[in-house]
């Protein structure tokens, strides 16, 4: 577990939809919690009988509120244990540790207008962003896709607080959120996406096609992108001449940490760049959404949390 953590207590649990629960967390020692910025997340560390579950969740409250944090979690049957444990086992009064807030999905200060696109539980980072912008009198709009009103977490809250800015799209009512909503936006508009990998890929590619500059396109992933099998490969660490075998199904980052090699990281899903390392030799299989196309073509950096060797062997500047 990370050393810089805060002990918190679960003060309140609320069902936001049939599959989403929100959890209100307060500092165990009764103090205020650190202020954060819209788009921030925390890492939660839950000790279970099966081991430590480490997960990242967006903070959903007004960033200026420091007497508690709130996160919202969708129960997924495809869960690797995190969401199911939170839904089925976490109770009011339980204690756990969290990281200090981190933000890999910040609002742009350059934007004249902000357009948010959320699919399902992808709504969570936009709740704090909207609060931040509304308080500052900034221009924004929120487009939110869900199967139905009943399955739409925070529907009534958004309708009451942001009635003019929020637009809902319910697939069961044959109302679809589309990329065309990005057309004809004013100059200086920035677009933000949060949802499934397929949704983010579709919207990011459409934004580029519509002429949005790369710096005006922002997104956040919840899971590592799926670029195919995780085949085994080797890395050589140039500074120590150590050779490591990255086993099939394992990441380079996991392998480095297993061998007690100082390797920075944060999101673990290829979205923040914290784990970037220099590559001296070898062909990289880039699997991140962080590096630009130019950086990927140059082939001298990689993100250890998701990217791999294309064929056999890499030499890292470590």
C-alpha cells in the first residue's frame, strides 16, 4: 500500500440507481480532507480476506467541500472483485485507507466552453467538474447516455441543479447520444469523454475529424484498453544489466515492482503518463491513450502499465 494515505470511515451509503451506490467518506480523525480539483480521483485500499483491493474512483462532490468525499461505484458482474466487494460487503462505519486526490483529467483553463459526454458510470468525474464551473460562472453542457431514466445514476440531482446544461439520452427510448453534438460548437470549445473504451475511441476520433485540436480533446478511462493478448517478453535494464522476464498475462509495471525496482505509477490503465520510461532499443507495442501519435512513432518512450514489446526484447533506460 502507498505510504501517503488517509484513514477514512464510511459515513453514508446511498443507492443512486439499481446498479450504482455512492459512498460518503469522512476522515477517521475528524479533520478536514484535502481540497481537490474537478476531475480528480482517489485510490481506495480495502483489506479483504482475499487480500488488498486497490481501485481508483472519481470524486463526485463540489471540490470546495472538505468535510467529506463521495465516490460512486457501479456493481459489475465482470468485476475483478472491486465493485462487487464494495456493493456486497462495505458497511457504514467501516474504515479503509485512501490516497490523496490525484487529477489526470483536469478542466482546461484555456477553454471558452466545456462539453462533457458521459456514458453510464462515466458521469462521476463530471459531477465535480460541473460544480466547479457553475460556481465560477463558466460555460458548459453535459450530455449523458444511459439505458433508461431508472438506470441513470444522479438523474434527479442533475435535473434539479443543472437543468439548462444537462441533456439525457436513454437508449430504451430510442434516443441516442451521437458525436454530431460536437459539431457547430463555438471556437475555443473543449470536449471531454468518460465511458467505455469503445465510446471514448469513437468520440476522440470523431473530434479529430471535426477539427478539434488534440489539446482540446480530453478523456478518462476506467479500465486498461484491450489491444489483444498479453504475450511474454523480456526487458534489459541498461543501468544494472539486469534481464527480466515479463510473463504472459503480466504487465511490465507489475514485473518491475515484483523485482523491487523503483517504478513510478498512478492510474495503471495507460491514461496518465506517470509510469513513462525511456526505451533505448526494441520495438514497442503501444497500448496507451496518453502518448501522441508522434511520440509512439518515435518509439523511444513507453508506459510500463499497459505497453509491451512487439517482438521479444526491449532495453530500458532504468
